[in-house]
C-alpha cells in the first residue's frame, strides 16, 4: 500500500515540479513556494482534486472572458437580460 502511495506522490511531485519550473509568475527563489512543492505531494489525495478543480475554474473563466460572456451568465446558463425580462431579478 505504501509503495503505491509513494509512487503516486513521486509522480505528482515530478509533474508539479516541472510545472513550477515552467511557471513564469512565481519567482524560483520564493521560499514558501518550495516548501509547498515539497509538502503538497504527500497530501495528494486531498490536494490533487482541489488543484484540478482550480485549473478547471480558471480555464472556464478565461474561456468565457475571451468569448465576452460574463462568468455569472456562464455559470447559471441564463443571461441576466432574460432574468430581468421575466422579472426574476
């Protein structure tokens, strides 16, 4: 059991380390970033789903910003003008 956990933690560390090195927004000499990078893979059953959710939310908001659709409308799927027409707002 521990071997599987360790293998997945190592894979998560390698992936996040490569992404960390490619990230231009975080300085490579930021001490807290390195601490998180070393500790987070050991908690991958908790951290991995949360980070995937964050990436999905960021991708959706970026896509909706590029399309010119307000994020609120994209989330609920109804335009705010439709809500005001039906007197729901």
